[in-house]
C-alpha cells in the first residue's frame, strides 16, 4: 500500500494524518504522491491540485511536519504529479514566507503561489487563453 521508502512510524503517521488531519485537495494530492498510491502521471483537476493560498499551503506544511516527511519523499510527489514540481522546487522559500513574522505573510505566500501557478498549469497541459483563464490542451489519442 505504501511506498517502501517509508518507515513503519512514518506510515502510521501518514495514515493518522489522512484520517484525522486538516486535509484539503493540495495536501491530499501530496499525500497520494508520498505514499505511492498513485504511481502514474495524473493531470491537475478538481481531484488533484496545488495549494492556492496560504491556508492551503499551511495544510501541506502540516502534513510534512506531522508525518516527518523528508526531501526525498517530497520529490516522490513529482512522479504522479509532475505539475507539482514548481511547488516542491520552491518548498523552502514558501515555508520561510509562511513562517515569517511579517504581518503580510499570508499575502506573500499567496503572491508566490500565484506566480508559480502558471508554470504548474503549463506542465499539466493547460494554455492561458486570456489572463487568468486556462484551458486544457486537447489530448491526441
């Protein structure tokens, strides 16, 4: 059920977190990538997505901190969710912004996520047809 890279305590923490944690779409997406339950690439959708604001990102941080997720485990998220790469690649910066004592930290995290979102969308196969409006490219079968 779980990726063999997880130790027993980590697996228990992951199960407890998904059962009782403060879960949203972005943190659930991360959880699925970390556990290896989804092992083939999935597109960004209403089922799988990145954090959209500071509150979403704080739930993602809660997963990482509560379950003692390593950098190696974070990298595993990119396998089924390659469009999550900009978030993972900028994880430390986002954490620093979130943990800042700056009264504007919520806005700073939101702004940084907003700047990363176009890259995530493009990796997932979307094109921006006009400012802020994205459309998935047709898939050739």
